[in-house]
C-alpha cells in the first residue's frame, strides 16, 4: 500500500475532516463533497503502476444521507500536470453501479492499466453527497528483466493470497505476472488454479471465467510496451450460484512454444458476470489460510517439442 500521508492532495471532498483525513487510513473521520460527485486524489512521489484502490464509506454509506441511492466509484489516473477536474485523466477502473446500503463497507476497484502514472484519484458519484472515510492506493507489480536459466528444465510460480473482487468485464488479475527468456526454442507448460467465491450481492447464477495472457518482444522494453493477447484455448469457466454452489474454481493447463532469445511475460485475466447485473464484484478470488491457494505456474522445457 502506498503511504499517502505526506503526498499532495487534490479534489473537492474538502468538507468534514477534508482531503488529508481521507488518505490517513483512519476510519473514524471522513471527507466529503456537498455535491453528487466527489473526487479526491494524490500526486505520487514518483510515477507508479496502480494495482487497485480500496474505498471505505462513512458509517451511513457513500452518500452521507442514510438513503439507498445508486453509487458508482471510478478510479482515474494521469501523467504530467495535476488534474483540474474529476474526469481529467484516464479511467483505470470502476465498481459499476451499486446500491448504497448505509453501512461502512469497503469497495475494491481493480486497475486495468499497466502504465505508470503521476496522479491517481477516486470519483464517487451518488444521488446526494459524496463521502469517504478511507482511500487506500496500492502499487502494481513492476517486473525486472528476466535472465536466462541455465537448467534445461525450470519452473516459475506466483501465488495470489489476497481476496480480489472480479470485474464484470474480463480484466487482468493483479499479482500473477511471470516473465521469462529462453536461450533456445522451448515449450512452456502453463498451469493456472484459482478458487472463486460468490459474493451474494446478486441472487442467482454468475458466470466465472479465467484466461492466460502473454506478450513478447525482442528486448525487455519491447516486451513491456506490447499489448497482452489471449493464448488460444487457454480458457476455463463455469456458473456458480449464491447458495447451492457457492464456490467454484478455474483450472487451465496449456502448452505454449517459446522462441529462442525472446522475452515473454505471462499473466491472468478473469471475469464474473451475469445477464442480471452489470456490477463488478459479483464474485471474488478466494484467499484463505496461507500461500498457494491460487497459483500460476510456468514450467519451461528446452528439450520438449510441440507437434
């Protein structure tokens, strides 16, 4: 989590305890805007990739009224000059619309961007006022350039051990990126396991799915600037329901050819969606009791041939 205490703040949520207290990780005070749109952000000490933002409501919800209004929380980011308006940047994540429940809940907004930004902020749209007690910002993972592994066979693994809400639209899951380079043609065996829980915010069946992504380049910089693409057939999914089938899992096993002296970065994308709701967070990746519950493994064999 990024320490925002001493960072420069901006936005219109200056009422109550103000902008500084929104970013102090203290749930006892709030900042708010006496308007249906409130925004609050920080200028980072250096450019950073953002993985997610957690936004916690006041004791009477995000609208500070006790009413059950429709709420949307968006996360924006910007390079260069400090933004001068709520939407004066790039939207990198959103909760979608949800109904305020007049409780001090926390909403997690996952970022869909791997670009480093100078400024990041939340925009809370309500039917009354816009209020928050805590906004926590989390830095995304920046991988260093991989090096050639001398062994003819080796494995790389990432485990995701934090509960991560899934977006309605397919979005990269932070924390699963794996990079490699081989000094010869090789075969990468990709194995993904994710356990997913229905969050009961929507009554009924929710479709869950996961995919494995890859990008490559002749140099590490070229690889990092390339777009991720889906690996054909590296997909798995099912339906889960809120009561009778509360848990589900995604399992993918696929072979992928690596070319000699090319840089590769693999990642994972997932979704939880329903025709009955377009909200994010219908399901979450499950994280309980230690490491290894959700794992992504890349095993490289320089002697294997895929025919």
